[in-house]
C-alpha cells in the first residue's frame, strides 16, 4: 500500500485545474460511470487522456503548469509519496 503525503485540499476537475501547481496528483472517479481525465500543457495542447472506472484512483505525474480536466465528480489533490 502506498503511503501518501497530502499537499493541498481536494477539489473537483469540472474545469481545467493545475491542482495548486502540483507535480503529482491523486485523482478519484467519484461517480457511477466511467470518466475521462485530460491532461493539457499550459498552452492548451492535449498531452494525454485516461479513462477511470467507477471508484478508480490514479496517480498522475505532470508538469506543475499542466492542467487536468474531468468532471465535477472527478476529485483531485496534490500529493507526494511518503515511502
């Protein structure tokens, strides 16, 4: 089991967010359907997408200025691994 250090407050990805300039983000799909998370650079170019299943958690490494977008039920927080 990964031990994480919380570096901020959890928020939703209903609109583009750099999640407090985070470099590592914990994202959870808190909805009853799959959701797509999109990563874009500071210029707005899509770099990657990932589909999260119901209740699925992903850890996304990104540049601090990259943004993540999902849905209002996609929750994200800046983290660091503690172990």
